[in-house]
């Protein structure tokens, strides 16, 4: 098989601030796999969690080093390809890009969208949340209005964990609630609280009708999650603390759910393992994203019927997304009937 790698830059309509910093644009990677006259597409987007950094240069370098080892294989040799990628220790985002391209190739080979190939029900797909980054109360109100102006919003995920402390978090959350009194709200602290503040915030947020709290403690403080969970009236999800299926059994007794992201897991193959592992431990499942374009988020949407919550909104905040695929209908991101991922390149960017 022939593998091609190229980069593309996507710019955010509105900068996104979380507890770890602000993002205005990213340089993502487009992977194309060709064999038997069929081309499959995948995407890698950079991300960083603490000391774990997968920058675009690191991802691209990993891909370029492993491509010569992959080219002798055929796209149907998925098990061998995965073994090569893992043994080469390439970044998980690089593995994800190859994995998505292989699935896209397979769907095109059999002429079916992945959701249908897996026998999933699009009617079971939950609405997605859209994100309100850390901001001033005024800025947060404006951001809510911005979303409401151009998308059919059903749910807001509010980023807390402000460096200014939980008083600032509370002021911002109240501003969001005032700007969207009827919308369902989720909260993601991105590890921005300590144990004491996490417990205080979970109890305060419960009184406001928040649905769940995600990643209250920083990655590396998992031993304290049980204390938070036992004192919280809200379900506790983890994101940064959980990369792979093997992480889930270690966390299962102190959380209520996991946020699965293709770039963390290494693609759809491991994401499916994570879903089944989470369910076997009685946990809920969420799919999330980084600065993905429509390409990677459409890939995640193929598995969306298996999730309780969906946070696949990054492409909606791009002003120059080069792809089109899954569409937002009544708040739900629905994959289409095209084979594979069902993603096409926008003519204006071609």
C-alpha cells in the first residue's frame, strides 16, 4: 500500500481557553492510504497533557519513520499493521491517523459506511455538546450567544478550572446559566482543581442542575479520585487520566465514566476496545475531540451510537475546515450514507 502524509492548518472562529492554555489554530495531519485503486483518509491532530506532548512535528516524524515498515502490507492486514505501529512506539495520534485511513479504505472497499458495517443505529446517537472556554462572565455570555447564532445548540460543556480560582469559575458558570437558562450544562475542569475545591464545586454544581463533572483533578492525582467521587452528588468522568482500555480497570472503582478521544486512544480500533471495557465495568462512555477537523470528528461519529455523551464540536468552530462529512441535525452529529468515513474534500479548498 502507498501512504501519503501532508499537513494543513485550521483556524478557530473563537479561541478556546481551558485550564492549560488558549488555542487559536492548529496544524493537523492528513494521511492517505492507497491500494487496489481505493484511497482511505485519516487525520491526526496535536494535543498535550502535562508532560505528554504530541505536537505536529512529533506526530509527523513518527509517521515518516514508520511508513517504510507499513508499505509492504495490504490494508486488510490490520492486525500486523497495528503490531508494527505499537512496536515502533509512534505517537497515538499518528496511530489514529493510520487506523482511520484503514477503516475508511475498508468501508469504501465493501461500499458501506462504517456505522452500517458495524450494525449500529444512527437513531441512537445523542446530541453533541458545544464548548464554552474559560472566560470572563461577559466573555462567556458572548460565547453562548455566538454559538446560538450559528448552530442548533442543545447542550453546553463549560470549561472551568480557572487559574483565578473557583470564585471565578462560579461567576462564569452563573453567567452561562443566565445566557442559556434552558440548555443542559456539563462541566469540564481539565484537571484545574485540587481535591478540596473539586468536592466543593461538585456539590455547588449539583444545585445548579449540572449533568456531570469531567476531569476534576490533574492527571497523576488519580489516587484522590475516590475521595472526590464519594463526596460528589454528580457523576465523575475522566479524560486526561484515561488513554487506553488498559487504563480503565485501574480507574473503574473511583469514576463513573470515561471520555474516549481518537487521538489519545490511537483510533477507532482501540476506541472500540475502550467502549467494551468501560461497559464491562459498568461505566458510562463519552466521545470527545481535540482540534479535529470534520475528518476525525466524522470518524468518531461513526461510533456515536455506542456513547452516552458526545463532545464532537471542534470542527464547528473552524473557519477553514477543508472537509465535509457528518452533519449537524437537531443538535446531533449524524454520519452520512457514503462508504467508509463518508468524508469529502470541500471544493473551495481542493
